[in-house]
C-alpha cells in the first residue's frame, strides 16, 4: 500500500522549501494539488516533473475515491497553494480517508503563516487558539469569538484585506483592548508587521486600503485591573439583532461578570437606545 505525504509548500518566499519536500515531490507517483496551475510554477522552479491532479474544496469528494485508488498503487503527495494542507486549506478529509483505508501518513513540515506570525509577535509563550478564517457574520461569528474569548488564551486568526478593519472592531468588542499584531504578506516582498492595542489597530486600518494575506495575533487576556468596554459590546450585540437574554449571556462570558448583572446592563442599554 502507498504512503500519503502531506507536504508544506512556501507561503511566499520560494527559498522556504525544504530539500526533503522537494525530493518527496520528485519521488512520489502523483501530486494532489489545490491548484495545478499555481503549483505548476513552483514545481518547474525546482525541476519536479511528477504528474499532478487537482484536489480542492469544490471537488474533494469526487477526487477522494480516485486518490485512494492511486494510493493502492503507489505513493501520493498532497500540497496546497501555500503552507500546510489541512490548515485552513483542503486536505483533512483525504488524510482521514487514507488513514481509515490503512495507508501510512507522513507529514513533511515547512512554512506556516500562523506559526511565523506567532513567533514574530512576542505575544505568545504557551497555548493559543487558532481560529483560521472566522465565519463572516451573524450569530455563528459572535459565538466563535465568545468561546475564544472565554479561554483567555492568545488568538490567531486568518483574515482577508477587505474584512480586516471590521474584524479588528469585532475582536475589540469580544476580548477587550488586548495587545495584538497584524502580520501581512509574510515572507513576501511587502511583508508588514504592525503591533499595538486592538483599538489602535482598528483605528489605523479603518480607512486604510490593504492588500495581501493577513494573520492577526491577539495576546492573552487583560489583567483584572483592566476592563472590557461592556456598554459598547452590548450596543453592538443589540444592533446586530441579538435578543437581550442571549446578549446578556455573551456579555457575562466575555466580561467575566455575573449573569444577573449582565442582564441588568443589557436592559439599561436597551431602554436608553
């Protein structure tokens, strides 16, 4: 039975590609690539002539059977457009299916934007919560942030340029004015790391047009002497159509206050609004 190699590729700088990854891609019988056109350029630079088959979010179910058949005959490598497959990229389902079918799984580590951002932030020294891309809006998004805020741990988030400003505001509402960093275009020509309180970052990017791929790192929970902008959080929740009872529960978790106190604050803001 064949082996499935999960191979990390560069997130920008083509020199961030290990010799082991290159040799693996040369030696396997087939490469499952998120975008064969995108990966074709990378393979050409390194003289890799292994055949490719597309494997992405929209065709992963139909491709799974084919790739399992290929694994019965030989070795397959899985790559995404950048970084490590299965980390906010296609790959988890194929790895799970291959493992269930009895195939050996071998990770070939390499560049990772979440790890690179964390290492350069100075905000994380222990556990952190990686959220990937947040749900774009609505109750599911709020629920994600509430659960993440309740841990008190640092947060690591992927975001697109057009939603960066709104997400910084949402994070400020959910976790308070924690220290954070916006990492943009990591390892690329226009790499930018900007640090500061969430309120400052939200103000900076409110009217600024940004481009490229973004990772946000949010530091640990604030000291007890600091406080969350509870009233601002309540106003935002009510404006989003959240019922007062649910808003009170979310405020209680985020601000660390008793439920009855949170409900009283929600009622007071609701009457005033």
